[in-house]
């Protein structure tokens, strides 16, 4: 089994996310597959290069977080024209980190029930 290298545990969740590639006019609207304070796995219609992107994750109740993220891996989804994309969040402000951490704790407690 592969050794887990993530600093933060990931929670499986499907949240709306918008990806804004740097210097490109398009916006990719998609979903997370999992999320942590340090990164996310999302579904994308194209493989994104290693450029830094801005992601906006919808946390519900009219609340969202906007983060800079670096794509760290991309895998084609079998029998699909889409890709899984692993993102590592970059330079997260403490207020955003705390908000995201509280939200993940909330989701985790709901999954445990």
C-alpha cells in the first residue's frame, strides 16, 4: 500500500467549485471529490498544467472560500473524457484556514452520524 504523504486528512465530499486558470478567460465549474485544509481532488473537463489556479469552493449558506492552488497531479477518469485533478492550496490566510477547518469538522461530524 502506498504511504500517505498528506499533512491533512481528506474528507470525501462533493462541493461546487469554480477554477480560474491564471491568464485565461474561462472558468471551470465542477465538483470536489475530496477536500482537506491543504488541498482538494476535483473533476475537470481538461488536464490542467502545473500553473497556479484560483479556486472558489462553495461552503453553502452563501459562504465560499477563494484560494490559490497548484495542480500536483492529473489522471484521466476511465471511460470518461474527464480528469481527476489533485490541488495543493498555496499560502492560505489563517482566517480562511480556520473557516475551512471548522467546515470540514462540521462535515465530518455529519458523516459520522
